[in-house]
DNA sequence: TAACATTTAATGTATGTACATATATTTTAA
DNA sequence: TTAAAATATATGTACATACATTAAATGTTA
């Protein structure tokens, strides 16, 4: 649906302003779908992002700082997020012996199993395949990368 | 910069998954720029969005529900956001006489003046003009609209 | 018209988030 | 070698947000 209709605004100052608004709106749209899907599993979309990052490194562990660099939404309090996941026993935290400032984080078996279960219900990406082609997806990806400079 | 480098992930499950992540990442990127610009003015990006909506209707007033429908991020507690703006005297609230459930909201002179001041510093849209062409912006807008179905 | 449903906005509560600051450890350089 | 700087993570605080619930006014219908 046209962004004009989605937010009931019939004209924009420029095509660039419209683009910024369109990206923000589409991001919220995607995020709310994901949040709803994750709700029954008891994790937020940010926690899901961290779990996926850790699964990508598994069976190795990575530092909190390293997690932050890989997050979609680079936030200042990754440690609190990690602590929440630890309380749910989805990850493990060990103080690094080589550098005692660092904390090594690793996904647990329980964490991997949760991701497996989520996977089957995670249809926000599949949703996109019904409306645009892979070629079109590639075009947007290329232009967004260019846009950020 | 390529999204792969931005979040240190060298490959994605599909072009569609990459797209979803790219949109979320770009949205955060845009939002953090806007937030930083607005900080000295003492308003959040959501409050800025509401002010702009009200300016678009000025000198008429619209209901809280109507504001919500026009917001980029349709949140459930628009009334609290409106109350924050009222405390800063940037908007006015009057209970509608025709339908006493409804609250009519209108931007004040002070609110409009704030928007004028913000305008000169609001360069997040201008930022985009340096990296992509108007034609390219149009392409992304069209595809994002198509994507959401 | 009385009872029930719907609409509009506000609020309670728990959790999330940003930002500044603190603490511990390691690195650098005088 | 020791003081200062840098790094990695954690925490305090104020504010934001999601979601469910409440409250008041209006609409609908038996």
C-alpha cells in the first residue's frame, strides 16, 4: 500500500523526505510482525537478534562488545540484554581468562532449540517473497547500502 | 556501506532476509540522526512527528485517534505523548463539545516556532540527497510500497 | 427506553531504552 | 615502574513503550 495512504499524508516535501518516512514506517511494520511472532516464546526482537548472532558463532563464544558490533540496533546496554538471556538459560557467560575485563558469551543447547522452534513460525521474511521478486529485493538492498554512504 | 560490513555478517540466508535486516538497520540509522538533532530542542522523534502532523492540519485541530492514524509509529499511548507536548506548551487540548469522548488537539504558536527552528538543522533528509538521486529515491519508495502488499 | 456494544481516551504495570557514570582491567608512555 | 589513558562491561536514573484494563460518552437494538 502506498505510504501516502498508510499515514494519511497526501503529499511530501520531497522524494527524499518521503523515502526517510517510508523506511521508518516499513521498519516498524516489519518489527511489529516479528515482535508478535516472538511473544509466545518469551523473547524480544533484540534478544532474538543476539541469539542469532551467537548461533552464528557457535560453538565458539564472543565478547559482549563483539555482539554489540553485530547487532542491527547497536545499543549501549547489550550487557543487560545478555543478562536477560542468561536468566532464561539461553546463553552462558564466562569471564575471559586472557582478558579479565571481557565476558565470553555462548549460546546454550536450550538457546539453539528455541531458535529451531521459532524458525518454523518466523514468516516475516517469507511474507516478502509474496509481494516482490528476488531481483527487486536485490535492487532495494543495493540502493539502501548506497544511500547510507 | 554494505550491510554485510555494517553488522559484520558475511552472508545471509536469502536476499529477502538481507532486505528485512537492511531496512531495520537503515531505519535505526536514520532515527539516531534525527534523535541527535532534536535533542537540543528537548523533544523526541515521536513528539516531532506529532508536531508535524498537527502543523499539517493547522489552524484546525484533530483528535488523538486521528493523530495516531497518521503517525509513522502507530503506538497505543498517543495520549501520553500529547500530554508531554502540552506540558511544554507546544500544543493545546480541548474536549470536543460535539462528541465529549473526543479531545481536539492543535499546535500552538510556540509549537510552530519550534518547528521553524528545528527545520534549519534537520539535515537527515538533505543527507540522502548526497548519496542517491531523486530517481533512485523514487525507485525505493515504489518498491517498499509494493513490498508491504 | 433499558441493556448492551462500541468508540475514544486515559492509566496501571512491567519492561525496554538512552545516556551518563562507575568499576575493573589492560595498555601506553613518561 | 608507575601514573595516565584506553578498553570492556555494568549500573543508576529518567524516560519511553507495549499491553491490558478502566472510564466515560455515544450508538445500537430488543
